[in-house]
C-alpha cells in the first residue's frame, strides 16, 4: 500500500520570507476559498511568528485577520497551524508565562488547530511548558526542532532532542529547516530513528529553498517515514521561500507515494490573486533578490525568513561603512561585496557565540553582531565592541542554554563588563504581567475582546498595539507606502499615476468628503477679497462648527462639521467656484477629547505667543539688549 504524503501551504511564511508585510484581512478572505479549491492541501499555515505583529504595524487588527482566514479552512476540514516561538511566543523577546498560556486559549478560540512550538536554542525548557498549555487549550502541540548544520547539531543530537520533546507531551514533531541547510541524508536518518521508536508520531518537514537542498531533503524525509511537507506556490515559491507544490507533488508521485491532485485552474487563480496583492502594496517591501536562490547560504546558515530584513539592514549600513573606509584611505565596497563579507563574518563568529540555531531571534542577534563587527572594522575598532543588550542576554543564558560552548574571548569580555551568567529556567526572569494590562485596559475603557483576544494582543505586542489604537501605525504605514510608490515611479517602475486624490486616499483612507450644498464660491474666511488659505492640516472642528462658507445667489451659506473631525485635505481653495455636490475638503473622525485637547493647546500657544511678544516689547522699551552668558542668546539687563 502506498504511503500518503500530505501537503501544508505555508501561506504566512511565503510572505515573511519575501518581504515585511502579510496580506490584509480582505485579501485573506479572497484567497482562502481558492486555496481550498486547489484540493491538494490538508493543512494551511494561517498565522503566528511575525505576521500578527506586522498586522498591527500597518494598522490592522490581527485578531480579526486570524478569525477571517481560519474560518474558511475550519469549515472545509483543512487543519490550520501557527508558528510559536516558545519562550518568545509571537515576538522577538521573552514573554511572561501568563501571557504565553493565554495565547493558546485565544488562538484555539480563533480557529487555529496546531501550534508549531520552537526555540532557536532547542532548549526543551522553553518548549515543554507550551506543549502543556497548548494541549490544555485544545490545540495540537507540534514540538519543533530547529535544523542547522554544525559540529554540535548532529543526527544523534536531534534524535535525543526528539525523545525529550515526545516525553514532554509533544503530539507531533516538526523539523524546521529554516535556512534549508539541513543535509538530506542526515534528515532522513533523524526521521527514520523517530519513526522506528514512535511510529504514530506525525512528522512534518519545513525547509526553505535558499541554498538548494530542500527538494532532495523532502524526498529523503518522505522515504524515511515523514508525513507532511511544507510547500509554497507561485509567485512566491523558490528563492528564499519554499519549493513549489507542483514540483514536490510530481516528484513524490513518481517515487510511488500517494499524493493529492492539484486543481490547476484554482492554482492559477490563487497565483493571480497573490500577484495582485503584491502589485497593490505588498511588493513595495519585497527585495527582488529574495526571489533568487543562493549557495552562499550553505556556509553562513542564515534563514530565508530574515533575508528581507537583512537586505534592509545592509542598505542602511552600506553608506556608513564605505564612508569610514574612504576616510581611512581604503577601497569602498559594493553592496554584493559587503554581503559576502557579512556572510563570512556570520560564519566566523557563529561558533564563537555558542552555535545557536540561526532562527528568530537568534539569527538576528548573530547577524547584527556580524554587521556591527564590519562597522567596527571600518573604523579600526576591535570586534564585539558594539553588542546590544539582547545579544548579551543570549550569551549570558537569559534565553536558554546555548547548544555549543562560548569562545574564551567572549567569556572574558563578559567578565570585563561585570556580567553574570545565568543557568536557571529562563522563564523565571519574566514574571506574570496580565494584571497590569487588564488594569490599563479598564482605565482606558478598552474592550478586552472576544475570548480576551484584545487583552492578549496588548500584552503580547504592547508598543505596536498602542500605536495601532492611536492610529499612529496606520498613518506611518500610509506615509511609508506613498514614499515607496513615488520612489518606484521615479525609478521607472510601472506604478499607477499618483494624483493628489490618490495621495489623500492612501494617507487618509477613512476620510469623508465635505460637499457643496449649493452652486457658489468657497469662502474659508468671510472676506470676499481675501486670498487667505484654508485652515492648516489637522485643524479640529467640533460637531456643528462652521468649516467654511459658500457665497451663493441667495446669500452666504455655512458648511458645518457633521461630527467631531479634523481637516486632512482641501480640494477647493478660497474663491474657487463649485457646483452642488462638489467636494470642498476631506475630514477624518476625531475623538471629542482629542478635539478639546487640541483646542486647549491652540489657546495656550496663542497666550504664550502674546506673552512673548509683550515681554520683547517691554524689553526693547526699557533697556537695549546686551550679550549674555547664554550661547547665541540676547537678554536685557534688569
């Protein structure tokens, strides 16, 4: 009887390995039915990792996005799964135990079936508590081993780790080959050993295509008894992402495995939809180099999922490093030369730093250390002189036990700085915090949300949630998008012409028009001969307050604010002629408290200005100014 191999579409990771953002809720609702129609997937990765954080960064509620996406698959009987960073849960830094525990209750209620729990240090202490909490919440606990290739990370190492995780209650095992540098033969050995002792444990393999091993690895895993393979689809497959389902399905079918057929009509529709998301806005954050495979990753082992951020960091440091080199009389580096130097530096310092698996957040820590070493080198400084607190936290054991030994020079540097090493359970360093967030939500009048999902989001991503609630995140995202669109247009890319209306729609998507109620002439001030400009951007108006006037055949007619609002765009200047129904300006809803505060600030500003002018006038009338001890200042003698 043929062995069946199931496919999981890693739709979340496809985007994260390509760029910065993931699709919006409305886009997810469009693509989900088409993914289902493809007919070849038993699982779909719907959320987790950085995806919910970036939802907040562009001003969308991640809880609504997760519920929207999972609902389609729940109803179709397709299992959903998420990525979970163990001690770090859904963020880059450690999370209190009560927040971690709440996560599983929330995510199960939102329709997520399986949680993929990993730790970049492969420390069971960071994984096993999550196994317990996930199962208590009704989720399937998939314990994950981060795969890499080093003297420390042998087949025996992983076989022993799998035993600890299964003994800790894991219902499934995932081999997370985040850089795609796991060697096929070694992966086959690991899977065969686990299956021999635990034939009922489901094994899922996740491998990025970056250096090119992953297709062969998938075949070896399948032959050794693996059950589920993570795949991608065009236009985001290959490159730094994952192999395409079409290729893997054909390979396994030829090898004698039982695999589901692919509805190619639906595949092409999903492909087209995904491309439309790229064209709409997501592509402005995708580096084209992430669509290419590179064997340079074989040595440094950096993961596909961080290549987008790596390229951004590289661009930021490129000019600074070259400026230092030129200042010292050395040759400037091209971006490719700097990239090779960075990969080589990562490869050099990785074992010195205890050989953590290069996956979030430890891949970022090691990459940052390597990049800062290159910067220090360009300035003639010693290496490791610019390491941030998060990096030291990993070195000192505050994130868990490092797989390998630290280099003596790193240990000596820690002693010089007066740092102490930590060997106890890292969770003990991060006490419970939910009561603090509950108290603040009650004080602010914020709803804790269905199944406490808003409480969870606030506690998990405090800074990003505040910016989301205030509207700051959306505003910043829209400005960034507009800048990228304009830059792309100037660079010759085919970008839809950006008119003033387009800019307004991007920057203020929730704005509503104030329309002319009659034919007439716009008067922002009741001075018929005035050339005065409209009020400044952001000016607040209370409900019923006059925004401007229309000079009509019947007299002067005021246009009033229908709600508390602020001015975000003006279409018609002073004296412009309008017809009934024309848009005069655009307003966004504003909270009454915000309006009052703004008005108060305006009054205070006017008072301060008047006082300053009065003092200046008095000073000029009493005594001439003389130089004082204040830098660049002029004061009057008293």
